[in-house]
C-alpha cells in the first residue's frame, strides 16, 4: 500500500510532503464501517459474487462534488431476497434500481440492504444501479488517510485524485468493499470540465466532447482488480505513449499522464528508468501481469499508490539517491504483490508490503551492487518496531494491518530467507507464490490473479527446499519480539545461544568469522560453544534478522524505547 512509508524514509517527512501538495484538509469523520475496508462480510454480502461494476460520474471541481450512478452485477452464490452494498453516508441517494425497476432499500449508515423483487436462486444474476450525488470525503493525508484530493496544479487548473486503500471504494462509489471479491471487469465513464483529462484503470474506449463543453472519458478494465485499486485522476494532462516488449513476446502499451510542464520529465523517467525496472521485474518474477491492458502512470497531487494499470506518481521527478526512482519501483512491485497476488485476509498484508519493500534493495543489488543493497536493508532495520506480530491473529482493521513492520520486518524476513535457501530457490518460491508456477517466462495473457496466505508461502518454501522452515516463520512473523543471539564467557569458553520469545524452537544458523575464516555456526543441536581465545565476529554481513542494540525494544505501551530510530 500506501506507498513505502517505513524506516527507509521518514513517515513524517512523507506526510509533510503530502500536506505541502495540498492533500491535508479537515473533513467530517468517517463512519467506522465505511472507513475500514476488508472487514468480514455479512451473510447477505456472502450470498453474492460481484461479476461487473460500472461507474458513471460527473466530476465538478468547482463544488468538489460528484454525481451519477454505480452499477453492480451480482451472481447469487446462495439463495437471497436482498443484496448489500456500501456507500459513504454523506452521499444523497436519488434512487436504486434492481434490473431496471425502482427498488426499496434500507440504509444503516454506510450499509445499503437492497430488496430484490423475489427470492433469487443460486446462479441467478441481478443488476443493481444506485443513483447518487454529493461531496466525497476529502483525504486527510493521501495516500495514508485516503479519500478525494481536490487540488490545483502549479498553473492553477483543477487537479484531482483518489486514494482509498485503507478505507475502500465506498468512499466514492457503491461497491461491496472487499478485496476478496474482485469483479471480472469494470467500466468507468467520467465527465470532466473542458481542458481536463480523466485517467483511470484499464483501456480508454473513447474520448468525446459533449454539447455543454465537457469531455467524457470511457474506460474499460477487462481484468479482475480489487475495488480499492479503482482510482480517478483528473487534470490538464498530456499523454506520453510508449510501448514495452514483454518477456513473453507481447507488445504492451505504456501510458504516462503528466502535467504539461512535466512532459519531458515524464518521458525521461520512462526511457531512463522505468522501462529498465520493468525489464528487471519480468526477468526476476515473470510477465507484467496486465499486458492485455496497459502499463500506466499518472502524475498526482499526492505521493503515490499502486492503482492497478494506472500507478499514481507524485514524487516530482527529482533525483533519487537510490540510483533509481524508488517510488515508481515500489508501486510497480504492487502490480505483482498486491494486484496479481492479493492477501486472502488483512492478516497477511505483509505479502503485499514486505515483498513490496524488498523489491527495492533486491533491484539495487542487481543494478548497483552489494553496497546499495546493504545500505537499504540497514535503513529498513533501523526502523523496526517489534511491537506487534507481522501476522496477527483474529480480525484486524486495515490500520492495524498496515503497520510499519509489515514493510521493514517483512522485508527482513525475506532477506534472511534468501540467505538461508539461496537465490535460486528463493526466487523460485516467489514466482510460485505469484503465478502458481516457477516457469513463468512464457505465460500468456490473461494471467489469473489469486488470493494467498502466509501459510501458502511457507508450504511452497518447505516443498522446494525439502526442509521445514515453519520454526523460522513462527518466530519472525507470529511473534512481536525479535530473537536475540546471546554471547557469554562461560567455563573458559564462548557460549552462543538463541534467546527466543516464548522459548520457541529456533535452530537458526549464523554466519560468523572465526579466526579470520568464514563459516556457518550450526544451532540445530542447541547452543554453540567455541574456545575462549577465538577471534569471533558474528554475522558480519547482517544476514540474520535478530535483536541488536541498534534498535530499542517495544514497551508494553506499544511505543519504542528511546534510541529506536523510527
């Protein structure tokens, strides 16, 4: 999500940047149900499978309002006399139609329960159209606190964007608001004032001028996408077009919607950086997942977000000390980790963000070398909090799910895993997690997305390695505290032992330089003892995730002790 906020960069700095861009405003608070996407579905919602969405909206920048309709086509997976949608209660509903006829409905804050004309049987389809209007929730700090961003370009034109990952699609259109039910396709029609363009997900079907001077943009997304990924982007854009020759032989259209004054900067970013990034992703993982649609970027008044086929980019084209554009690289990672692979529940959000973070140092390793890789991993380590498990049990909110450790600690779990099992098996396991196969280069479109859990990844690792690494994931992901490798002088020897939260098994081998020679210390039989006169340097390359004095320990209050670099 939510653009890479972890230790690698200061969250406060990024939020301040977003405020300077005009994204900080003070709307009325959200209904808790509306403001927290991905929560357990009601029995009514569980009875339906979304097959198609259509969004048809007039955008009014002057009054910061929208008006139009949202259509949902459901297939019943259980008999039901009603269907459920969610929509922010600040919108006025003009009417709701079911299969073309006005329907009755109940509205409980943001939950709409819509009566069907009869008991619909399993397998039947129903079309529900909600006509509505109003002023959508304004983002406090997009993308971290989401909603609509109503801004102006440096030259004064309206500049509008949406980012709603934590809150969900119901902030501006009627939807099921759950990432575990992706519509097969979606049509998005947007009418905007003259001189503005509307860029969104999928492929532009047509653009036409209307009699009243406005312009209509008609887009079709023909692949499944999580509903939080649907994003509206409106501004006086110029469109830079390119093409990309994919690893599977496909020629993929590329679109970069940029402000006019940044046309050349956008072109340079693609030619000098972004296309090399995608080549690396394809070589490392497999084909760009949405090659039948487009590779898309759009300049936004907020920092960025991974909106499928239309990644938001608001970093300003500035020079990047990483040697590549980290923001674009992180959001591109989510086309694989988040959009192709989607967490089955919020408990497994680290599969999006841990992998999403790790792709930046992994890319730096191939592009710039060891120093760049280790520099980024070290920065990520300094920001670890260790206050809550990466994978929480029970029902979690989106705010709980997207804590900073799913980024940095998740990335460090992958860093250590790669050191243990080697590059070949690590990337093979990653490809299988994403595509269901490690032989990915020749996959053809369409490539089906999937829902995955942490347990799915562990099973893949264990099968490919022929070893059981459950102990490692149990400690790193399901415990809040980090294990500590304790070194003591005892009985004339050096004793090394793992101090592990919950006293869980943890036979983690450790690379060490012993008397100038590198070796791996084997803890599979318990503590390791070495002669007291040995010259010992533990884990000189920081391959193993463990508690070090570099970071503090989380207090019971949930805050880090002084000295923890956040």
